[in-house]
């Protein structure tokens, strides 16, 4: 069986994702589509709109065969570390190809950019360090570094190009036997907040619309029916969706009671940002107002969101430094084909395949995952808080047979 | 002017407290009654039912002339450390006498018990250490130690006798020029949860009744009108009273995300209790159920409550060890007579008299107080959370002229 990997967040799953899956299956002739998906917190430092289980169900309904979890220590990170964890997991579970969506759509552009970068790594590193020292953000410093080598072969101001570029580099740096491919993304930009296409919209715009209208029908044109159904069930069970504002009281409590020395131990707290956090938190009444007050040229919104997620989950610099590579493959869900594939690779997989999270107790990456789950569940009043916590440890991987698929 | 001190929590102020104040004034011929009062968290580790400001108003209305704050590092402690902080503050502000309520009512019994204890300190310490090592609670070990010296001259199973005994010892150990006196408490026991007297009830029973009925009238017979009025205003402004259950989601969040190493840094976390905390928190749906599950012979309810308060406020062993003595006298409120008295002692007081908390920024005892205030305010949704926080730093001492008194 030929396995092909995709790297996803599905926050929530929408028609653009569906297009990407169908194109991937068609172009690669995959027998088994494997998605490595972020858990409770996402790459840009946001809590996922619904749980990993609900999002895994959306993925399975749309044709993904195996969903595995990207551990927190890789999921809530800038592109390079995110890519490093994700491609290793896909390679470890035996994917022959990785197929990512990008604005560019041309794999040759990624290969050429990655080649230049890796050949000139020291020059790039030194140019970027200089840029950072001058107070630039990382993307800005990287863009200026490229100018020294003529124009970049790839538009690295586009978020999906940036991720794809990181995937290709990570595959090469880790010497993985997995071929990268890319598919052009349809219409909507990653961060677009308004709808401009009849059936394709970005996840960002879908979440924003849902927040504003509170009505699932307002996004019905842009997502498969299974997404709508999962969102409906989730809200019925838990009473709400998740966003940063839900967690703001916890963040405020924690920032007010942690000492500056405590904060300096947290991953991402550098260059005295702890003073700014402390300075602005007492007066801030919303998360958005807080980040707007703390933001600087160097500390972008995304970087601050990630840092705040780390404050909430108590994810330290020491833990980040130790999180070199994934240590397990955690299954969140599978189809019939996925189950057959897993049976086949069970013994050959480069990392242990784990169905029951309770087997991971003591693994430091999983201990971090549990803390992220504890934060995520704190959005609910009791008894839902305890119930959602239990779901994290006790849920068996979701199995969806062919008949159940929509 | 003759100043006399009392050590109080007023949680809330009731007729028994009123009796104690009147007796104190009459017996000591005081010109100025000074109360040192716990702030947001109390000796037994509970959050105060209403803010320090509301409780200071109750005290002033009942005839107290000066209310000063007992810092968190002394307020949320077993009897000895609590007494150590409180008597030093009263002596520093110039009190010639301390007058405490007790079950015994005989100062000679306290003097005799304290004398025996201090003369035999090493023997007591060693007997108590042995008892603790055998798994006894501190009160139990202390009671057994007394048996070696014949019966204690004082019934040390009574909570107010225990506190009074600690006050007398602390006065002597600190060589303070302040004379201890005691007044017998009326009717109700400290912890009594039901009403058995027509106008006197314990603060514990009043809080319990309020929680159960939600009606202020249900406690009207047992408190002065000013207490009722302050409680009414507080609930109108903030929408609620405070108890541990309000803070349980924060405690749960913190216990789930702190590592065991983090917890071992917290004051009061000893002998592996962090394992029990971690073990029981995920399943507990209420604070009461959690403490009931964690409780042992050695870790009493009160000890666990204090420890949980320290977890919430991030009060560490290191901070506790450094909190040797009070470093300032913080004014919460005063009467006309109080103001005159303060003018008189302003320069002679042994510690700086501080009206504006902002002057205390950087003082480590006050930094702890701010954290306790941050936890306390987390009971409210925004914008009340921010407003209550601001009240902590920005409120000027309350001034009540004679005419306003009821």
C-alpha cells in the first residue's frame, strides 16, 4: 500500500482542504492518506476551535485514512520546528510522499529555494542574526537575507510557501526517504478574513464569521456537511467553541501571579518581554486588547500568541530544548484502509504506534500534551471540565468504516 | 492617647466581634482601638467573604479606630507565624496592650502556659518533632507533648486559646512592650456551623447560612446593620461573595499545569503531598470533594486549604523563609480618633506607615499581597476583574468621621 502524508490543522476542515485531499489522492495514487494534525493548540498559538477528536472526525469523513497527532512541542512553533516534527512523523509511519498546498504550486521553486538556503546556510544564519539584532521580525530578516542572493525563487511572504519551504528543508536535513510534492491552493488566502469565492474560504474567515454570527448556516457553503455536523454536535455537548478570549482570565491570573523569574523560564520569553507582559496585563480586559498593547515590531501577534500559549501550558525553555524529535506516533483516528495500512507497518514503523494515550504517561512530550489538554478543558464549567480531561487520556482512536463516510 | 490592639479577620464582622470591641475599650480605657486584619486570604487558608475594604468599613462602623493589614505571608499561616506578624505590627504602631478573645478568658492561664513552654522549649520541640514523625498533626503532637508536663494550664484544643497562647509567646519572644489581656468569648464556638444563641453566632455559621440561603436577612440577627449594608453593597457591585469553590477552576488549572517540581517550590508542599494533589485533581469537580480526597491524618483540611492558597498565589518556600518580620504598616482605614493617633505616632512608629500601596511596589511582602489580590479579583468577569485589581493598588485608606458611624 502506498501511503502519502499531509500536514494539517483543520481548524475547521473546509472545502479547500477537501480539494487538497482529492488532488493529493489523484496525483499521488495513494492507497492511504495520512494526516499529521496539531492537537489542542495550533501553529499560530491559538486554541483549536473544537477538540482534536472532532477535527479528526471531520478529516476521516472527508477521506483521510489515518490521523496522527503532532505533539504540542512541535505544533505550537515557528515554521522550522513545526516542519521538523511533522515530516519526521510522516516518514516514521512510512509515507513515501508528502503533498502540501502552497500559493506557488511549483515544487521546483521549493527545491531550488531549499538548495540555495542549505548551501548558504551560514551566510543566511548570519544575515538573519544581524537583522534580528536590528530589531527586525524573523520573516522580515529572512526576506532581506534573500535579497543578497538575487530574488528568492519563491515568494516567501506567502504563509503556505513559508511552510512548504520549511517542509522541504526539514526532509533534506533529516535525510528522509519521502518525496515532497505541492498542489496550488485555491482562491482564498490563508489569513483572508472575508469571503470572495462561492465555495472556498480560509479557516480564519470561517472562524471569524462563526464568532460574529454564532450561526453554523453562515459557513455552510464553505465546508463539507460532516464539518457542520461535528461543529453542531460539539457546541451541543460543550456549549461553546474555543478561542483565545475564553482563556484570557486564566492567562491574566497566571501572568499576574507568576514572578518575572517564573516567566523567564517559559519558552519564547526573551529580551525582557516579561516586563511588557507584566506591565500591560493588569489593565487589559480582553486578549485582543492585551496583545495589541504588548505588540512590537519584533514581537509579532503570532509570536506573542505562541508565547501566551506556552505561559498557559507552562511549556519551558528547558522542555523546548529537550524536544529534539518526536518519540511516538499517536493515533487519533483511522478508516478501514487506514487500519489495514497500520497493521502492515506496525512493526516496521520507526517510532512506536500508540492507540491509548495512557501508555504514554511519563513520556515528556506526552506530559506536555496533557498539560495542553488541561488548559483546553478549562474552557468548560464542571462537570464538563473533568469530562473533557478524561476524554484526552481515555479516548480510543476513532474508527470510521467506509459506509459511515459521507 | 492610649492605643490598644486587636487581631481580627472579620469574615464577616458580627455581634460577637462587637462585644469583644466594647469590652476591650471598657476594660483597657483605650483612646484608640487598632485592628490588624488579614487581607484577601485568611488564617485557615480561605478567601475572605468580601474584600478587605468592605471588611475595614464594617470594623470602622463598629468602633475600631485604625485598621491595618496583616501581610499575606503572616496571614495565611499556622498560629505561630500568624501571631508573630500580628503582634509585631501592633507593637510597631504603638499599642500598649493587646486584647484577644478566648474560650478561657483568664490571662493567667495563658501566661503560665507560655512560661512553661518557653522554659521547656527544647523538650517541647523534640516531643513535637517525634509526634510529627509518627504521622500526627501538629495540634495532636502538641497536645501529647503537654501531657509530659502534667495537664496544660489551658485547654489547647480550643482554637481561640491556641491563637491567644501564640500571641503571648510571640510578645515575649519578640520582647515587645505590649501587655496581653483576654476577654471570654460569648456563647458560639469558633467553628460552630449552627445557631444556638439569639444574637451571637460564629463567622463560620454565618457564611454557611449565607451560602445556603443566599439571603442577607437570614443572618440579620447576628450582625450589626453596617455589616449587612456592606455585604449588600458588595454583592450589588461585584455580583457575588467569595468562597473556595469560586477559585476551584483556577486551582485545578494550576495544579494540572504545574509540574511536581514546580509544586515542591510552593510553601507548605512537603513529604510528597504534591503526588496526592496531582493524583486527585483531574477527577475532582468541587474544591470540597478535592480536599476530602487528598486529606490525611497529617494533612488536615486547614493545612491543605493554606497550601492551596499558596499554590494559587504562587507563594514559595523561599519567600516564606525570607518573610521574617513585617516591613511596613499598611493603613486600610481610620476614624477621627484614629487619624489623630496616627498623626501623633507617625514619626515614632517602628515601621513606615503607608497609606498608598503604590509606595510599596518592590517590597517583597507587598508583591505577595498584590498576587493575592490578583487571585482574589479573578473571581469576577471583566471589567470587574480589572476594576477589583485597581482597587487593590489605588484605594486610599477609608476615613469614617464620627457622624457617619452607626
